[in-house]
């Protein structure tokens, strides 16, 4: 039986005895997830932030052994904490000329 309720790598290590991870297993951060072990389904939305540019967003739906995924890039957003101590996407503050003044300063 698949474990449907994992939300990060540390939790997955506790629930999946033979889990093997290479690199940063938490690079994609969970935004939201719903699942039913009894009914055998799971839906999740995860995002990977590209600092200052936007986020790659992955949506996964699993029903029994069938899995569907979609991946897209959302420009101009970042991952922030939401009111439920979870995460959500929010707009990035637009850059102004003063943000780059330090780059123009002589060394």
C-alpha cells in the first residue's frame, strides 16, 4: 500500500522504510494536499521557487494506481507562509532602479 500522507522528506523517511533520496528532496515545497487512504486518492500542489523570477508549480492527482501530473512555470511569484502556517504563492515586489544601485557602485 502506498503512503499518501507524506509532506516532506523527513516524514517520508519515517513512513517509507526503504526511501532513498539524492539531492534536496524538499526542493519542491508542499503548498496544499488532500488525501484519503480509505478511498485511495491524493491531490497535491508543490512549488519550487526560482529566486526573484517565479516558481515552477507541480500538481499531482492520484486515484488508485493512476497518477496524473502537470508542471508549469508561474512568473512573478514567490512562496510565502499563509494564515494556516502552510505555504502559498504571492506576487514578488517589483524591482525599482534603487534596487540595483549597489551593483553600479565602484569596488
